C-alpha cells in the first residue's frame, strides 16, 4: 500500500496502479513507450471520488497531469460515478464499448437490478443504485473492437466480455499477462457488504444482482481464463496472482453455473437483450417468498437499529 498526499493506493504490476474508492477499484496505466506516452485511467469510481483520483494521478505523474484518455470497463454507476466531475477538470477522450454508449449518452437505462439473488445486503440495496444514464454526448467514443485497442494505450488488448453489462470490456497486457477484468469476475463476494468493504479475497463471478445475461457472462469468464493471466485485478476486491489466480479462475470457468449463477432470479432462465441502441427486452420480475421474507426481516432490522439510534440520541 502506498500512502502519499492523503491518498492510499496500491501497485498492481509495473506501470499499473489501483485505488479502492469505498468498495470499487479504479486503475491507472502508464504507457511504456509508443508515439504517445502518458497514462490512461480505467473507470472512475462512485460519485464523489474525483478529488481522490486527481490526487493519486498527481502523486504518480506530477502536479497538473492529466490522462491521455479515460476508458470504462462498463458504465454502472459505481464505475462511472465520478466521470462527469473528472471531465470538468480533464478535457480528455472517454472510451467505452459501442453497446455501453446508450447508458452514457442518455439513450437507455440499464436493465433493473435483481435484488433477489446473492443473499447479501448489497443485493437488497442494489435497487437503489442509479440506473439513469449519463448524458455525455460526443465526449464518449466507441472503442474500435476490430482493432481491440485504443490509440492512447497501444500495448494493451481490449476484449469484449459481456454478460455483467452489454458492452463490458476487460483489458489485458500480454507482455506480463496482467488482466484488468472489471466486473466480468470479481475477487471478493460483491453481494456481501462485509466482504466488499473489507476487500476479503474470494474469486467470484460477476456481482449477481446486476448481471442480466448469465450465458454471456460465462463465455466471458472462459475467455479470460484462457488468457492464463498471472496478475488480475477487478472492479471489486484485492489483487490476485500466480498459482492462486490460475486455480481459482480455472475453477470458476469450469464450474461457472454452480459457482456464479444464482439458483433462481429474474435473469437466470432468460437474459435481458440489448444492443448498440440500448435495452431491447427485460424479462418480467417475479418475487419469490424467500425474497419477500428477507426484505421484511431486513426492513425490521433496519427499523430497529434506527429506532435505537433515535432513542439513544434523545435519551
Ligand atoms: Zn458493474
Ligand atoms: Zn462494479
């Protein structure tokens, strides 16, 4: 862990650093060589993270620095939350997959979260996550997926890894097989607030409550496992390396249905459909009794805690 200028961040590999913002990671990649040197920011964390991201960048690359581009693994609010604030400070191009653009240009909202899956408190809270799209207009560009790279980061391959979101991408550096997987898989149990906030290591599938296409999500994990990365970081959870990564990722790819896919839920039997115009179809929501019971218990518990706090403060 590196602690400087009031920010804590960590080194992932040579020329790659990460920072945890509440429960989401962002990354900075320095270009080793090429016509354009400089660096690229991967994801922007939840809303309110811009100052920390700028402080980390200035610690690494000098006061007044700015990235040559910002690239989004996907546009979920915990990964794109500080994008607008950063663009006020840095006038730089933003890249995302073509299928992710509708959620960045005000054309479509993401399929709704499924709070019934995963069993953790984060799953229940997922209904409160922002689904409304950002309105960035022409500030955001589609990644040229035929090239599988962006000009500002020529040595890194960009792979389509849909499932968790329609235009989800991962970044891979073949030279030392470093993988930034976004939420295609995670290295903590992201349905659990305890795991998430404490970054407890456990290689897992994509966050269950926000994954509307499990078939695609499985193919994406198989694709990433086939790269045999030696270092992996994801949107949620700590770094995982070497043998531990290889074993856990192969296991997840081979047993994805048992390990990652919820037993029941809105998107398990039928996926939401989306393309470059946004969401085309969302399967209907059917709450099961277990979920209703869990919601009532959580509600009562929250009510009890709040009542106790009020009682304490007036006592
Ligand atoms: Zn996500
Ligand atoms: Zn995420």
